[in-house]
């Protein structure tokens, strides 16, 4: 991993985001680019194609960047007169990982950012919580159902798994003939030793499978969950996830995921139905009962 992109809005919560982004860069060995959608005067036109502009005089995002990242050679700041979704969609393909703050509501700018990152960049996405993450992750859990999308999700998360060197491979009872042995060998060759655990997943709806998966990860006291294409129509969106105490959204209202950070890897650019990993539509309208 070489380059990470973080989008910030300049509000108070962006400083913890910046600090966490720097830590992710340290763990993965990547440099950080911080992009800010500078809002012009009311009525002014936004650029359809994002172009770097001079920093506004009252740029709170720049002040936050200076406070957290000032003087570091592995971080840079860019301001654009464009919407956040356009910035992510345009710049995203040029980065190895996109970082966003976890979704707080189902519609609006934040949802647009998330959907742009997932469906228009072809890059993994990590949703960060507002509280600081403890990196490297101590108890990663890898959900396994034997699909190509799931395998790609796990592979995309390797830079976050290698520093710990261990993981739990979580296999659902409804996964059928999802033989974990080849994946265990692959992980071992990549420097990650994994043990296999199972959880009950048969005869559940897509939403139910997502909830069962999150519950199983919580029971294992996981601080990171990696999964991909675990729900109805999820094979079309090909999402990969990682989840640490913040959250990633699956297809159609997976409230329990709204607080778990995630790595997503949408390859299909046809915008299926904006479904994510566990069968829920993208939603983050409610706070979860707890967090990993």
C-alpha cells in the first residue's frame, strides 16, 4: 500500500480523523493525502471536475491539518471547489485506500460520499469512528463464505492484518462447501496465522446473516471484521469490508454495522442497487446498541 486518501470537512471531528489516518499510514507504510471540499460563497458554482484551488482565508480544515499533520513529509493537504462525492470519484482511483468518517445519516452529503467511494472508485474504503482506534488490530476476524468477492476482500485487508500476524477465520454454518484450508494456507504464506471458528447462519435473511456475523465477531471480542459479498444481491456490488469499532454499511439497513470501520472493494461500476456486504442497503441512520 502506497497512497491513502482522506476527505475532511473542517468540523471539530476531523482532528481525530486526521490522527487516525496518520496511524493507518504508519501501519500500512502509505503516505496520506487530505482533500477538503471548500464551500464557495452562496450561489457560486462548484467545479464539475475537481481542480486544486488556493486555500480559503478561514479554512478550518487547513488549520486542523496543520495542528495534527504539520511538518510531516508523508502528508499533504489539497482544497477543491467541488462536492465531496465528485472529489472522491475523481481522485479515488489514484489511491490504494480511501478513508471516510462513518456514515451518520442515510441521505445527504455523507451518503453521497460513501456511495461515490464504494461504487465509483474500485478502491477499498475504510470508515473511521470518531474515537481513536488502537492500531495494529489485536483481534482481527475474517468472515469466509468461499466466494471470489470474499477472497478479494480478505486479500485487500492484508496490510492491516500483517502487523498483528494472527486472525480468526469465521465460517457460517450455512456456507456449504466453503473449504477454509486453501485460504488458511494463503494467509500463512502472507504471514498471518488464522484459527477457524463457526457461527450459526443457515435459514436467515440477508439482514439476519449480517446481524449474526456481527454478533459472532463481538462474541470473539474482535476489533476488526473483514468480509465481502455476504448478502442478497451482494455479489453484484462485490464489497469487501473491514470493521473496527466504527462501521461499514451492508446492503439495506444493517444498523449493527454502522459503527464498524470497513474496507470495501467494489469492482462492478454498474451501481447495482447500492447494496453493501451483508444484505442491507447503505444506511447509517441510527446509532448501534454497542460497538466492537
